[in-house]
């Protein structure tokens, strides 16, 4: 006779709510909104905003990376490279840097800055 005990869905639902709140809270509160920056040509204010965007992305990827196994160099697992914790953290930092740098370059008012 097999033990057909189903795992609890509560941790799965809690994890989904945590991930959803990570994306929904900044959108609802406007915490990461660029329109909260007082001037679009002030280099310090814009850099501060986009460094916080970078940090928020890296924090999220770092937390999600703990759902993946750590890479062991002595045994080869049949998993894609991005499915390991260290690789996900590395690509999360590069992706966060790329996203924040792109939006900084696009949203910064370069005309007023160089007047």
C-alpha cells in the first residue's frame, strides 16, 4: 500500500504571495517610480534612484537564488547552468546593472544637463 500523502500547498502559496508582493508593493506605492525624483537633470538624484532600482533587482534575484541548488564542482548534475545558485546570482547582478543603466540613460534629461 502506497502512502499517498500530498504535500501541503501552504508553503507554495506563501512563496507565490511573497514573490507577488515583491513586484506589487513598489508599483502600488510608487516607491520605485522615477516621477518621485524632483529633477530629471540632477545627476545625483537620478543616480540615487537608479542605484536603488539596481539594488532592488539584485536583492530579488539573490532571494530567489536560494530556491536553486548550490553548484558542487565534484559532481556534474544534468541541469542547465542558470539553474544553479551562483550562476543565477551572477546573471542577476549583470541583468540588474543592465536594466538600471539602460533606464538611467533613457530617462536622464541630457539636454538640460549639458546646457
